[in-house]
C-alpha cells in the first residue's frame, strides 16, 4: 500500500517534526509576546520605583547638605529656612531656564 503512512519508516519522525513546528509557531505568536510584555511591565515598574526612591534621596541629600553649609555661617533655625529658600530658588531658576528654552523663538533665514 503506497498511501498507508504506517508502513513508512519515516512517519514517526515526520509527525514529530510537524508537531514541533506547529507548537513552535503557536508559541512564537502567543507566548513570546506575552512574556515580552510581562517583562516590560515588571522591569518598567521596578525602574519607576527605584528612580522615585533615588530622586527622593537625592533631594533629601541636597537639602541636608545646604543646611549643613548654612549652619557654618548662621544659627540652626535660620540655616534651615535659608536652605529652603536657596534650594527653592535654584529650582525656580532652573525651571524658568528650561521653560525659556522650550519656548524659544525660531530663527529666521531671511
């Protein structure tokens, strides 16, 4: 019998190869995008949490550093308020410069 697959000695290998290709194609189209999306969500959340913590610690360090610097020339209670004004003023200046750069006038070629 020419059409009987059970007489073909290559039938098990061909069948396993076909099943392997089908399962691989299904996995490539379903599981891999889901794994990639899940990794992006997890790592993005982790990066967001760590960056918020680092920015908070950096701001705390900046405030404490300026307070310690002002305590060299002022008493403690005045040094605290002076550091608030100095750091706040620095942030206002930096913000104003960034806003000015954002709304800069386009150059005329004429």
